[in-house]
C-alpha cells in the first residue's frame, strides 16, 4: 500500500532560521512527488513536482529535493509569510490518485 | 481564469438531509477529483473522474455519489447526510499526469 509520512508534525522557527521538512514515502513505482502549501481556511496551493531521485526544484526561499525513499523541503531564511501547512503527496505509476501525508505545520515568528 | 471554483463555501445540514456540492474548472483539464480533509487524517480521495463520462471510487466513497456533468463540472452528492460526513471538501482538477489544482473548499457541518 502506498504511504506518505511527514515529519515533524509542527515546526516553530524564528525569522531567518533555516530548516528542513521531511516526507518519507513508500510507493510501488513513483510517477511523481508533489509539494503543496496550505494556508488556514484555503485550498492547497501547488509548489513543486519531482519525478526522479536526485532532482531538485527551487522557488524563492524553498528548495525541494528527492531521493528514492524521501523528499525534503528546505526553507532558507524563512519569513513570517512562509507560515503555513506544507503537504507532500505521491502518485504511483499507472494510477490517477495522489496519496497525501498529514502535513507539517510551520510557524515562523518575527 | 478563475481556476477551480466550489459552491457553497459553508453549509450546515441536519442528519438525513441531502445536498450537492458543485465544482467547476476553466482550465480545460481532463481529470477532476473530490477529497475530504479531516484533522489528523490528511486529504482522502472520495471519487475522481479521469475524463468526461467516467467516474471511479477513491479511498472513502461510501455515502457519496458523483456526476461529471461535462468537461468543466464535477458534482458531489450526499444523499442522506451523517455527522461522520462533517468535514472540509475540496475539488481539484488536473491536465494529464501533472499537478492537481485545488478549489477553495466547502466547509460542511452535519448536526
């Protein structure tokens, strides 16, 4: 069964304090790994897709990386506006469905 | 482009009542999805439609029905609402095998 585990459940950072969020996955064959950001009361917002081990994607202060067993979302010098829940999801080859983790709640204090 | 839109934004139902959640997308996407999101459970797939005219069950389909009305619209119906269906419901759409785009959600309470 395809499974996604995200850690930590919650993370509190000071502004400028860099850190990483982890997404561990088991899937029969990886078609893609997706990162989303979700603000309170809103729908998930797409950030990145990673397709193969070794791939990296960057957007502003965020950088996503992928290995055969896990993905990391690195946040460099975060700002309060980066506070949100970050969701990870995987799609198995040959399947339409995404399997989501339960997310990491990030709070960045000024 | 409005992206993915959902109506209503909020709804309160009594046990046994029925309702339909509406979803529309203007991105010409082939696939559409309905999820529910509950605290500590993550997003769980209820039903999806890979293309116009087809629908398939997801992880938690019991108590729900769907209709893919046309390429743009995908509705979710609760025939007899139960308190266990209290949740936030999200619709999403996707072109081919790329990322899914989500709507703003419908917050449903069943009393």
